[in-house]
């Protein structure tokens, strides 16, 4: 019961706000309801607004995502808007307390006024702003937040620098983005002015909560915990960071509860007699726990994600005689902690003359070297106020877990995610690579900008660093690469830009992150991609940040055939790679108005500088894409883009996994990207509405803990088979592989062989190499035959894969599979807020069917999940399960099921 008493949260919108005069508890008063929003000339007004909020969503909900509204609604971001709220407070009750008005997130440039008095101005959406309003409160109060056009503010700041001949390129995005210029002038989500995957929605609003915090002396703001391990115990090094009022040092007592680990609270009395310095308002202490009393936290796929609740209760006072009974002085904070160790291992490799020389770049968790399988994460929505939607976040992150991923990179062009996000990654076992919010541009380094950056970095690092899932910070995304490769045209002033780069990132961003350093933590990376610690030789602007022998790389294919494994590098760690595809037709229809042309809106939303060429280049060498004048072209382009993306991601990912135990020591592959911010051509594997593209379904197989990898070797004219095993414990008894050779026109294999294989825990073993000359001979050729590999444990199928020796569009013998199917209802279960519907599809063929694609078309079925999709069918019948949630039980008809095959386009 003690926990229930430790925090007082008043949710009294527009009513009197009461504080008990004799209460000793800090009061956190919610001011998130009953706001009004008006524009500059008062011609537009909306009331009863609930925070978090943004002007776009106040006026139009999510409609900016539809049609051509990324342009049609741009006027919103060119106006100034004011949020207003009235509230009542009893001065008699508040006179004896200090009250701060705290804004946890304002987007972005704003002026805050209370009762017509200016409290301050904001210019960083990532910063928490707090103002002492103790002497400004009346019984009746009005405060206003006037938010200025981000487009105009960015333009004004760029102009001010330009007057002195200073520019910060790139000034504007590509014309194809339909975006806005100079986003680097603002400490704002960099993607909000448009990116290659997303629309321009220059947001404005109060995107996080607003509180009136009333307390006598101090309040716990953040807690940082670092865990380490010896042979006999676990240790937690703890920093409790305090916010305080006034200009005096103060006293305090801290109680620490570790539920499930300590029977009694630990009482920290260091500052009962000796004051806490207001210049360093932090309480630091350590606690050990016997090794056998702690269950370690493991990433997904390696063990359980055990979390312990740590609770901290602070009693603070000014006089050395102790707290006064009438002054609120007790605050508390609870966090969840996982005990784990983490290391970034960058060890020099021997034999510098060999291709594999250089440094390793791998993560070791709880003493185990772990191959990082994962994905890059962009914000879940383009509007900041909608980024904490719990259902959307749960779906995206649970999907990552279900695809056997163990790492998420939070990209630097987005935001520092919500506490809820990191709580989810903790519970799901998804390790987090956290970029700071700087990406793909140069930035000012004047003192006002740097001061704001230092506050931003410190606040956010302190807020999230304790999460066991968070294992590394990177100061920026691709800015070292841009300087090294002159991507922004900086060469004419290279010295200046290099100096400014080091000033911003080394002296300020990394300089602040060093305050969080600990021997048990991974030191911050300066950039991604980078050469890691090798970059120290060049003061962290390496001549080749993309070196395969050091650090991490970003690798994208545009002109080459992504299905060809021979084009890929041999890096230590790949933190970005990927291929574009198009969302399903139904997603496009949901975002279009009646009468709009699908191909035209696809072209409008294709922000790649080369338009659709990268997608077409990935399709044409491999699949039978019709000519553009063909009536089937649009449908084929969408379907084939998803096949092409899935196959290319599979080939590239399996290539990197296969290099783990070679001289190249590749130990990580994070593809770009998991999710979308709207319906558009992009690199995502989950569309904006949460439906899975084929690449996601395939990733459940090519990222599986045990994966059969089959790749051709052009040098030896062989087909190499390896088995990747991520399990820390595995047995090989009964493990065997069957290899079947099929003609494209028959369900009966023409050849069949089987052999035993051994698995090695947490490693990759090359098991067998097949000479093409021994496989394809007599009546079997590379054009009329394909291979099917299956790994079995006894009679159970563990992993399977196909190898096509030639491009499918040149294969001989592909014919009509005579596909048919039955649809069977399984159940409809009433849940808390929706009904879970489940069906089984029995798909039958008479000839091999290639890349069988299943889609569900029903007005009441939005997001659905299949047990598999985009598969090859060489059996007469297979079953596919279908599950979805709806507001009612849905009776599907066969007409609601659409099934496509590549065969359809080759007849």
C-alpha cells in the first residue's frame, strides 16, 4: 500500500486545483485537458483539446496522410497558432509551496505566457522546459503557448546566417520530396520537413504533457542505474537526479526499494546532515545483490527478459532541523531494471595483409557474443502527438520480436522515443541502438544552438539510459559519411565544416554523453556509419567511414541486381541496408480519394531521386514485369516489388549471417526499415496500416534462430549450404538435410538426397558445397530445374529454402498451377475491445506455384496476419492460417480472398 501513497496526481480539468495544506506529498497536477487552439488572425478556433496535441491533428485528424494533402494542407505550417488554457488555484493553499509549470515537449519555437507575463521562449522540441510560477499564480489563471511557423522560423534563421555568408547545407531537400527547407536550423524532428520515405508535415503543437508541479524543495526527475557483475554478485550503481527550486543547498533522505531482491528498503542518509549541492543535485549510491538471487535479462532469443522494480522515495528539506509538516517534500519514482552486462568488442585482428584484417565490431551480452539481427525504426507517425499510440507501438515492436529480431536502431532523423517505447523494448528483449536526433545535414554551432543541444542530450540520456534494452548511443546518423564523401558540397569549406562537426559532436553531444559513462557501459559512437574506435586516429572524420574492416557500414544497391549475392560487401556490422517496395493495393485505396489515379499518386509519393527506377531495376532482371502499357502493369509492379524486396533482403541478410565465423567476422545486420509514416514507396516491411509486406513474412524465416542458408558462389561455380545457429545450447542428434531437385512444371522431384549435419551453438558452420556441374546434367539444366532444401530434426522441419539457378523470368516450364482453395472458419473470440477472427485457407495446386501471395479484401478487415505469405508451393495442398481483429465477427467469403502467383504473369 505504501506505493499507492507516494504520488498524488490531480486530474481536474478546468476545475479548482486543490492541495492538502498538511500533505507531505509532492503534487503533480495534470493540465492536459480543455485547451483551445486559435490561429494568428483568430479566424480559426478549436476548443476542448486534449494533450498531447498538434495543430494538424486538431484541424484534420490524420487526413494529412491522404490524397495530396501533404501539399494541400501545407498552409497550416505557415501560420502561427496559440494554445490557451484557463484554470483555478487557491492562493491560500499554494502560498506556502513552490510551483513549477513544466512542459515535457513543445513543438517547437514558442512563447509561453502566464497571466499575460512571458515565462520564456522555447526552440527545442526535445527539451523539457520548466518555469517557477509560484509568484505569478492567481485564483483565476490563463496561460498561453504561442507557436510560430516552423517553416518561417527555419527560413529566418537561415537568412540570418546567410547575411554573414554562412550556410549549412543541404539547405533544401530534393524537389521530389515536396518538402520544406532549412530544417537543420531547428531542434525539431528532422524528418518533419520531408524525407525520402516520408511526407513533409512541419508539425506544431504541445506534443507531450503539461504539469503544475508543487513541492517544497526538490523532486526526483530521473534515475540512472548501471548493472555489472563479478564472480559472486551483481552490482547496481545508481544516480538519482533531482530538480529543485530556490537558490539554497538542501537536505534529503532517500529510501530505495528493490522488490524481489531486498526484504527491507535501503535508506541513504548521506545528506541528512550534509547538504545536497544545488550545483550537482544528484544522489549517488551502489547496492550489491548475490549472484544467485538475480535472474539475468537476455535479449530476444537467448533467454527471458526478467525485470525488477526499483522504487525511490525522496524526502527533501531546507533546514538541517528536518522537513516541515506543511511543506510537500516527498516525491517518488519507479523504474524497471534488468541485470545484464554489455560490451562492444573492437579487437585488432591479426594478419593485416589479409582481407579480414582490421578490428572486430561486435556486441557481447552477458559474456556471449551475439549476432545482431534487426531493423531500423523510424517514428511510428509523422505527427509527434500520435507517436505514442500504444496499440501501434505494441504491434510494431511485437512484430520485430516475432521475426526473431534482437536489435532495433532508433534512427537519428526521428525522435527520442517515449518511456512506453523503451518499456516495451525491455519487456520484448529488443536491444536498442539509439541515435541522437541528428541526421544527414550540417548544423549551426553558435552558442545558443549548442547550449540547447547540451540540455537536450543530457535530459534524454538521463531519461532513457537505465533501460536494459538500450546498449549504445550514436551521436549522429551519416554526417561523418557526408563530410568524407562531400555529399553536401562541403569540400569548398572542408576545414570549417570539419571543425564545426567536431565542435558539435565531440565537444558537445559526446561530451555530454560522457557524463553517463561507466566501465560497464559501451562508450558512445560518434557517428554511424563509422570506423568505430579506429576513428580516433582521424579525430573521428575518417577518410572512409564505410570501411569493411572497421566499425559499421550502410550499404544500398541501386543499379545492381539485389538478388545477386556476389555484389555484397564483407563488413564487420551493417547498420543500414534495404530495398524499396510498394504497399498493397488496398493500402493505397484507403489513402486516396475517389477518382484519383493510383499510378499518379504513387509517383507523387515516390521521393527517391531516381523515382521508380530502383524498384523496376530490382524487378526486371528477375520477374516477368509487363510493359507499362499493359493493363496488368500496376498490379504486377506492386506485387513484384514486394517479391523483389523480400528476395533481395533474404539474400543480403543471409550473406551477412554466413560471414559470422569467417575471417570477415560480420556480427550484425540491421535492415532499413521496419515501418512507415504514410502509404508510399519505401523500404519498410510493415506498411502504415500495420499489414505485413512479403519481406516481413520472409524475415521470420531468414532471421530464425536456426536458418538454412544456400548461396551460389560464382567463382567456384558451386552452391554452398551453411547453417546459422543462434542458440546457446543445441543438439545435433537427428539433424539432417534433404535436397530435392524439381522441374518447374512438376510437383514430383526428379532427384532427392539426404545427409546428416552438425550444429554448433551460437555459430555458423559451412556444411556442404554442391558443384553445379554435378547437379545440372543430362535432362536437368539451370533453366528448367530448381532446388529445395529442408533442415529436419528427426521428422520435424526446422528450416527450408529454395535456390533458383536462373532468373524466374527466363525459367523453362513454368505453367498454370491450376490453383484452387477452400476457406474454413475456425473461431471468433470476444476480446476486451474487439473480436479475434480466425480462418484456415487450404490452397491446392497441380503444378508448382511460385511466390504465392494471399490478400484479404473486406471493408471491415484492416490489419490481418497470415501464417505465411509469398511462398513457393511444391506440395499438392498446404494450409495457411489467417487471423485478424474486428469490431464484430466477420463472415468471409471466398470472394474476399485474392491469391496471386508469378505463374499468372508467365502464361
